[in-house]
């Protein structure tokens, strides 16, 4: 059984710090919500590494918002609903499409500099978008530019206290309400931080898989701690695998942005043949799940570990200007995008599921909110539309702060809260070995294609690691592994429960989408197993 808390504690024995709002995480969701919250609140922003360590920093393609005269929120909404394969919340998608442009304007007011063409915002097109609506910065460094601008504002904001190298171990709750967090300082000591509201902005769980585009901080901490606290966790079976990560000896699984295909790149198998016409009428711009599985099929047919991405028909000047980061990274490993076909393969990229929220980012636990990849707002459904994630973070981030500002004062918090159990010493097997084993289990049994027998075997292997929950955890890597184990279990159980194929979830034993039986969300609750929430409109 997964316990409510990872460590024993007594609030009476801990130092206590009071603030108005706690923000956990420093990607676009964390930075944006912290800045907005600081307009009326004192904020403590907690990151387990530094301001520059988040998934946002590595976001290349851009941010989706309706800017062009020939585009409309209705088009954006339709594209998002189509990509989401029937599981999007129409209300949430409506909010995203209609409030996204104002969110972009707020980012610009905060100092983000998007690319211009002839004095106008430059727009590109990505997979499954019907119009050019992707804003980008420095060619292919959009996330880095956003983090740069927002972190500069956060660092000089007197109402934001930034805690680097702190780890939030657990959310502390009382009577179904979030009252703060238990955090560990760099020196190993612990502190209770009390706040009228806590916002999870901790990102996704890409590190569940051996091959991922995510940085090493993406260990699903926020999802796991919310689950332990009693929050509803929704749609965890939907893990998006990016079709095109660099697959080359000695190189990391570096993301080759979808925007490369948006600008006309072809996919070729190792025989040099284009193949996407066999799988989807949108060819290379089909939804990501379609492209990723098509690539795997071609790899299997040709007995290869990769396919090629070919943009050599474009000029070297264009490639260097539009994709400077990707160009320089490939060049570092002896690959010239202007002359060479780039070897690529799918890698875990984005967690579509997460902590279930309403349209104001609030969870079922009062005063606990979730924003960004850690959340499940209903925007992404079964398959995220490219570049919607950055828009989602700012749109729902603003709504969260409006809701927090309207909260009634918090009642006096009792310090008579504690948790103890009979804990053993951490097993001798190194955490790094456990982590690698977990990642291999997830790739093998809960990856791009799934089957009941494999999922059951994977679940059994994961549960053999459960004794870790009842040991004396003291280090960041131990907490991270416990969180990864929780998220891996939720993904595997949810994938086993959904007996159909939909969006990013593909079951070989149930290859068809079934709207009659499975037009519903998967909801995981600690001590309650999996329940369902049926969607009324097909």
C-alpha cells in the first residue's frame, strides 16, 4: 500500500514558516503563477534544483494562440478537440482557445520577446493544426526565452521568495483541506510551510521511461504527492511520445521539434522511402500518436532502431535561422541538418494526465491547485495538440490566481498533526539501479504499445518495489524514486483498465476505439482504486 506520507513527522517539532501562496515548480506554470500571485500575496516558490531547471526551458516549438486574421478560436478549439480523440473537456478547450491570445500578450508584457517577421509576430504551423498559430522565440528556443523573461522578473520581485535546492516531500492536509507542505532544506533539515493556497507546478513524469526528452527533474513528484494527499488523478494512461528525438550514438535523446516537420521536413525509413502516406492523410503533420506509432512500425518492418528526418531540401540559411539550437546540437555530434538526414526515434515527452482540476485549476482538496503539465484540466484529452501546453499554463495560471484571491481567510491551523509508522532502513540496492529497472519496465510493458499480459507483468514488477515506501527515506533521489514508483503504478493500472485504443494509449489486444463503452475518464484515488467519470457528449 502507498502511504499518505513518505516520512514520519510531527508539526509541533518542526520550524514553521507562514506565507500566502506556495508555488512548487519553476517552469512557465510556476513562474507565471508566482508573478501573478505576488500582485496581492506573499509567495514562496520552491524548486528542487534552480530556476532554469524545468521542462519549459527545453520547449522548442512554441506556444499556440490565435493571432492571425485568417485564424479563429473556433478553429483552434476544433483542432484541439480532434487531436484529443474524444476525451477533451469542451469547456476547458473553449477557455484555452479564447483566452490564449491574452495570455500571450501578458507574457510579452512580462518581457518575453517572440520572433517577428516584417514587424509582425512570426507564426508557424505544427502537426494537427489547421492554421499557422505557433509563436516562437529565437527560432527554436521558445521555452528558454519564456523562462529567461519570467525568471528575471521573479528574481527581482520583493514579494517572491525563491527557494532553490529544496525538496517538497509531502502536502500536509487537514479535514480535506491543504494547509501547506513539508519541505527538506539543502542541509537535510525539514520545515513546515503553511499557506492559504498551494499550487502544484511541478511538471510531468517523463523520467518514468528510459528514453525521454525530459530533463532529470521530471520525476512526477507533484502527481505522486497529490495522490498520497487524496487528490483525484486523471487519465494517467495517456503518455505522449514525441515522434522525433535524436537517436544517434553518443548523443542524448534531444528533441527535434515538431516545427521542423511543420516547416516541411519529411520522414524516411532506412531505405530512404517516405512512409507517412501509408498511415495518415496529413502525412508528417498527423497527430503525434499516429506519427510515433507509424515510426515504430517502420522500424520494425525495416529491422532498424530509427528512421530519418529530412529537411535537406530547405536552404542552409533558412535552417540555421529557423532552428539554430537544433542545428548547433546536431552539428556537435557530426550531423549537418542542411546536408544530412537526421536519425530519430520516439521518446517519452508529455504527461497528458495528472491532478484533476476544475476550470479554475482547483483540485478536489480545498486550497490545493495544479497548473501546467502536472494538472489534468481536460484540455489535452487523449493526445495533446502540439504547443498547447505553454498556452494552458498561462491561461489556467491566471484563473488560479483569481480564484485564490477570492478565497476566504484560512482557519487557524492546528499544529497537532503527525504521522508515524514502523519504518525500516533503506534496502541496500542502489536507487540508481532501482530507477533504471523501473524505466525498463515502463518501456517494455507500458510504452507506445500495450497488452494486458505485459501490463500485468509490469505491475507485478513495480509492486515488488513497494517496500521502499516503508523505509526511512532521507535523500532527494529516494523521494524521487518513491514518486516515480507511484506514477508508474498509476500509468500501468490506468492502461490496464482502459480496454480500448484511443489517442496516445494503444492496446494491441483492444486495437479499436470504443466510444460506447470507454468515452470516460480514468480517475485514480488512494485507497479507492480506479473509478470512472463518463463524458456526456460524444
